[in-house]
C-alpha cells in the first residue's frame, strides 16, 4: 500500500525553498553525510543558495563535518539556521539545539516525527534553491516522516560498493517509489581509491557494479566518489568546505534540468 503524501506541511513564513532533496542510504557508514556535505558545497560553489536539514537525529554528523557549534538564533519567532564559515550554507541539526552536543538522543517515533516537522515549520530557511535533507540510514520513522511531511522533490541514494553488490539499497528504493517520490539517482561512494604514488585507480571492493546496478534498477548513476583520506581528515577537522573535488560538478546542472522540467 502506498502511504499518503497529503500530510505535507506548510513551510515557515520565513522560508522560500524551491527544491527539497532527500539524501538516503540503505545502511549507516556509507558516507551519506559526507555526500550530502559535498553536494551542498558543490551547489554553493556554483552559486546556488543551499541549506542542509540534518534529519539524522540519532547520529547527527553534519555540524561536526562543517565545524559548527553555535546555537541557532531566534528571529521573528523563527529559528535561524547556523551558517557555515566559507559558503554560508544554512544548517539545522539536533546537535545545534541540544544543551550538550554529546547528549544521546533516545526518542521514540512520535517525538522524532514532531522534531522533523519543527525543522520545517519553525525554521526560517530563507530563500534557497536547494534544501538537502540528510536522512538517517534505512527506512525507519525519520525518513518516512521527512517524505510525508516535507515537500520532497527527489531522492538521491548513496551506497558503498559492498551494498550495491547485495542490493541493500533495494528496500530504500521500494519505500521511496511507494511514496511516489522521484529518485534522482544514486551515488557510489568509496567507489575506488587513487594510489598516491602511481595515480592508479584501485577498486578496493572488486570491480564496481555501479553500472550494472544502474542498468538493472533503471536508476541513474550520478557519480562515483573515490575513497580519499583527505576527505575524512578534513571532515574530522570540521573543514569539509575546503575539500576540492570535481566528482559532483556535473550534478547541479542535472538537478536543474529535472527539477524545472
Ligand atoms: P553515513 O552518513 O552514511 O553514516 P558518514 O558520511 O558519516 O556516513 O561517513 C562515515 C565515515 O567515512 C566518516 O568518517 C567520513 O569522513 C568517512 N568517509 C565518507 N566518505 C568518504 C570518502 N569518499 N573517502 C574517505 N572517507 C570517507
């Protein structure tokens, strides 16, 4: 049965968001947050106005990889997203709102759903071309809430090569399709690595199945992102905005094309 999308909520009066894009993965640790961050930075570098809603309430990592600790301010009864240092990407995350950043979030479904609703209705996102939503892994309450309550225009799937091999992403794909939300495509993360000595591309998890998965599922392969120690180091230091990469550079144009069709 397909879940209704009649619950989509009105945005905050201080928001004018053109497109909401959810970033999803079948399981944790595949680099979903890293890909969300890179996509946001890539869009910002190309002149788009971008925000990130961190819907990963139990494992929020967006503030950490951008090095954000400030609390959001209240302005005209709306919560103002915290801006990243280089590109001014607006971020809202439970980590920025909690009294203590290391406080674990142990909430049940209904509270998770209402927190996600508030990230949309009580946050003044301002004018944005793209609001990226970093979902928690899998197909639980939080992803479902985002897709029911927010006007999600499309989903980007993130998978690691090992997952593609066993098609863990299939379940996530089925959920999104049931909700009649378009899947923009998928990103294979940690797809390969480049030898620092000889520049050879090494496929650490065997030869990539990304192309054949794209063929068999009908999903578009948006990009293959290499495993790169510089990315994890910069992320650990809260400086992901300094990571230079061209791997996602073609994605904004593709998003524009499908969003404005
Ligand atoms: P998820 O959001 O799927 O749980 P994260 O984005 O938090 O995963 O990534 C998990 C870890 O892997 C982080 O330490 C991150 O810096 C690292 N990581 C993710 N993608 C890459 C990559 N392409 N190269 C190197 N490290 C990566």
